[in-house]
C-alpha cells in the first residue's frame, strides 16, 4: 500500500508543478505581448515627433528670411500693412 500512496503523492505534486509552470509561462507571455504592443506604439510616436521636428526645423530656417516671415505673417495671422486693404477668400 505504501508504494501506491507514494505514487499518488508524486503524481499530484508533479501535476501541481506543471500547472503552476503553465500559469507562470502564460502570464509572462501575455505580459510580453503587451510590452511589444507598447514598444510598437512608442516607435510610431517617435517617428511622428521626428517628422514634426524636421518640419518645424525647416519652418524656423525659412523664418530667418524677412520675405518669408512677412508671407508667413500674412497667411497665418492675416496681418496687413497700414495702407493696404486685404480681401479674404476662403473656400
């Protein structure tokens, strides 16, 4: 009888260890998938900000010239000189 009781004990212990291992591995796998999604989102955000930085750097370079600065102020802020009339046509 002792031999059978010993077998049952080891079968139960082995089953518990296997179930615990599956639980831990599954939990880590879910966590790894979440982290990979976050990394992908951060890479897309990084690309977006690099594009914005490049666009703003180009704008800053163009704004160093008075001609473009005047054109930018007229288009963006609808500024005008004192002696001129401006008619806005919006589509």
